[in-house]
C-alpha cells in the first residue's frame, strides 16, 4: 500500500510519543485516519523502516534507488532503438537463410 507523507510523519511522531510502541502507534494511526477495524494499517516493519529512514535522513520519504538509471524516451533514442531492431532482424534473416553444414 502507498502511504502519504502525512501518514508517514504521523506514524513516526506517534511512535516516539508512545514510547516506541508499534501496537500503540498502529492504534493511534487507525483512530487518526478513521480506519475501520479490519482496514490496513502500516505493519510494524514498515513503521520501523520509516523510523530508521527518519533517523538517518531527517525525512520519511524513500531514498532513490541506486540501480540503473532510467533512460529517457527522446525521438533520437527511439530512432536508434528501431534501427537496431531492424538491423538485428536483417542479420537474423540473412544468417538463417544460409545453408548450415551439420
């Protein structure tokens, strides 16, 4: 589930105010945001992650991943990719049309 910044901040603040109690934080969260008895509240691991992130960075927002950066779909990139696909198909057809010696 995607939690808003307001919800994350409330959970972290309530966690510290309630003596680092996950259950008390979940109960206060349910009351604050008018959630029914069986509606989803943040799991204790999620709250712990928010608290750890807050202590390390001063924010509850997620840090950007360190993985491979996304490429941008510019007209130049689209042309380059389509040319590479056409070239690949041409090479495959040429290769498969030549007789093989087994």
